[in-house]
C-alpha cells in the first residue's frame, strides 16, 4: 500500500527511535508516562483555548447582528421619511456587516468542529495513558530489563503513535485559534473605532443623528399642520396628507373620500 | 488490520476489505505526485470515506500501533508531502 503504509512507517520509526535512546527500557516507561501526562494537560488546554475563541466569535456575531438589525430599522425609518439616500447608506453598511457575520459563521463552525475533535482526542488519550500506566507497573514489577524489551515495545509504540497524532492535532488547533484571534481582534478594533457604531448605544452614529434631526423636523411640521387645522374651520384633505399616511392608503383613500362627500351633501 | 485516521483515532478494518482501498490509495499516491491539491483532496476524501464506512472504532484504552495511517481530511498536499519526506512534521 502506497501512502497509507508509508505514513504508518514514519510513525513507527519515530517510536523506535525514542525507545533506542534509553539504556534501560524500563526507564523509558516512566519517561514516556510523564510525557503523556504533559501532553494530556496540553490537549486539555487546547480544548479550553478553542472554546474561548469560539465564545469570542459568538459574542462578536451577536454584536454584528445587533448592528445589522439596527441599520435595517434605520433604513426603514429613513425611507418612511422620504430619505432614500440615507436608507441606501444604512443598507450599504448593513450588507458590509452581513458579510462579516457570514465569515464569522464559517469560522465558528470550523472552531466547533475543532473543539469536538480535540475533546474526543483528549478522552482517547486519557484512556490510553491510564492503560499505559497499568501496563507500565506490571512490566516493571515482573520483568528484568532484557525481558521487558519486547513487552515495552508493544505498549510503547501504540501510545507513541497516539501521542504523535494528538500532538499534531493540538498544534493544528493552536494555529487555527491564533489566526482566528488575529481576525477577531481586527473586528474588535473595527467595532471600537466607531466605524461600525458602538453597540453599547452610548455613541450616536451619523445615520441616527440625521434620522433624529429629520424626526424632530417632521414633528415640528406635524405640529404646525395640526395648529393650522385648528385655526381653519372645516376638515380638509390637506392635513391628512401631511400626517404622512402610508402610500398604500392612497388606493384606499379614494373610496373613502366618496362616501364622506355624500355625507357632506346630505 | 488497524488503520489510523490522523486526528480521529484508530479503526479496525477486516483484512478482506483492504483490496477496496488499494486503488484509492494508488489514486492518492498519484495525486500527491501530481502536486494538484484539488485532486489530492478528492482522492483523500474518497479514501477516508471508504475507511470510515469499512472500519469500527478501536477501544479508547487499547494500546496498539496502526498498520496503516491516513492523513486528516483538511491536510494540505504540502503537509502530507512534508510528512512523507520525514521533514519533522511529526513531533516526537
């Protein structure tokens, strides 16, 4: 077998070299056991690191989604006030945020997969380390250095292969979290710089400022219209338009107008 | 026959099923030679799927070394090449 066999030979030669280094193979058992425990600690730390990264992405996703929802509301409000330019600006920003969210979702799924794999790897390693410890004690109690040789080889190569594999998996996970932390840091900076608005709601972005200004202008106009209406006797259609009824009301308005005119005539 | 999928653990596969893997393994070897990562990935995924469906997981506390080892699914062709050439990718 081509690749499959070559790969397994590489793992095995690694284990053999480690065994050859020891004068008394029984010493190798204790040395290896300590290494196994160190690796186990490292894998567990790896799982925790990946989980931390995943949670950070979750927080950012909800922050960005909140922003996105807010921009959507702003666009609707701007449009209802007849400011299509402002609505367009809000929607443009929103689409920028949405692509960030999509990107984060991909990263989140990758981290989740990594976390699951590492958690299982930690469980496997834990079980193997435990089995190795039992075997180690038996071998040390029962055999001389010469006799122990083959039995140690059996126990050792199995765990050595697992350690190599798990060691590489932890390294990969660490590389992945490091690159994601860098990207998460960039998003945090973006959020903090105000380019994406402050989610705490303390700072007001330019679209909100403009909408507030429009709203207050609109309120003034409405109030004025109301006052004018009070001064002018008899209802007219004009103030109803100022009140800004929904555009859809136009189609409904006509049949409504007709009976009202009849009422006025009777 | 024990097969390790790197990052996933070991599987016990019946020796009679090895014949199924052979052409897939050859395709993977050819893909590694070609240096084409897309071709490599589809060959790797095909082999991984075949091994996963044929194998049953080895007990967690079993201390056995594998007869065959497969790279993890996301492995880049360059990583696998480095492993095969023994450039120290596998930590001791």
